[in-house]
């Protein structure tokens, strides 16, 4: 079991010939192999890409919860961590183009502080021992093929170890737990790390002004059978085989899913060029190189 600590380690390993992937990379390939090539092989990122408010909110909540655990549940330090991290990205009210009325923002510092305060109150008496916290891990899933992931937390339950994954989302009632390749990866990595059976727990921190607290905050246990884990492994290795084939042939087909997550793909300009001559100039003017690193430490 490898614990990945240094920034850029994923790219460095792949550049040296190690076949290592995480779930984000595999999901990108499923969406569009050409997108995978641009993002994960070439490391391209749009220079003018606006920060995703929901993503920054979730990252700031994660950091606050991590600090809360590390400081023996110090609410003030955790809240301050959230405010410092999220304030520059706070969502601003918008004007409705239909009615002309102001639409209130949801991803705000006030909302984040409120939901974290309620989270701390609700789970303060959780006495389970924290075994691992925010652990970046990688393990060989087949000879020469490694899968990586960052497990939010592993705790010692009354019967067995449990990995917990925080999900900060507006869609708190729409999570598919089975099959779920991310959580199956975490179970695989957690069991390799500890050498013991590990089940899962979905730790929801909802984002909504209309839902009850019981809907916004809940913990949902789950687990997978050996058969389900075997099917996950076979599917994962099948995807890796397709990626390696594309790499050998240097052919990354488009799938024309050009608006993932209700926005244009960042690589639309490259995929819609009228001719090949201006490709390198477009890359230089529109993109920068910043290789994907799921374990990059941020201040």
C-alpha cells in the first residue's frame, strides 16, 4: 500500500510508465476519450475557466471537517477554516432574466457556517475512534495497474472499520450507492490499508434552503459483497485496457458529449476547429498546462 503525499505524484508516476488511475480519470474517459487526452495526457486547463462555486464550497467544507477532527472538534477553528477558504468564491445574488427580480444565492458563507454549526451539534457525541483522516492511497489492483483515491475518514465502528465519505451537494437524495465505482475503490483501498473488512458510510451535508435538517444531514451505511467487488474490478480493468489501447494507437475518439454538467466542455474550441493548422496556436493562447493531481495540497 502506497500513501501518496507529494504534489504531482500521479503525473510523475504516469510519466515514468506506471499505469495508475483514479476515478475522476476513468470517468473522464467514459465521458469522452478525447477529453481524457487533453486533460490527463496533455494536462490542459482553460486559462479563463471560472472557479466552480459548488466545488469550492465542497472543498472548504471538507477542509473544515478535517480540521474539526484534528483539533478534537474545535468549532471555532473549523468555522474559521471554512470562511477563509470559501469567502473569495462566495455566490452572489443574480437578477432573473424573466422577472427582473433578485434571486438569492445559496452557496454563501452564512449558509456554510450554519450547516457546519448544525453538523457539529449533531455529531459531537460520535465517539468512534478516527483511524485515518484524508488519506491519499494507491494500490495495485492487477499486475502493473494501480488505482488511487483519497479516503475522507476511516473510523472504528462497534463491529468493524468504516470508511466515511463526505458529500456536499444539492442532490442529497439522488446518490446511487450500488454500483458506485468511487466508493468501491475506497472499500478496496481501505481494506488493503488496514488488512481488515471495511464497510462504507455516506456522510451527506446538503445544500438547500427548503429541506429539513434531517434531509440535509444524514449518515447512510452501505457495503458491497465479494461478487460486487469482483464485478467492479473487472470493469475497472476493462476501462484501463481501453485507455492503454488508445494510448498505443494514439487515437482518442470524440464522443460528442460537449455539454457535461450543463456547460460547454472546456475543449470545445479544439474539437470544433475548422482546420488543423491553428491547433498549436490555439493551445498556447487558450490553455495552460496543469496536470491533474487529486492529492494536491492547498493552502
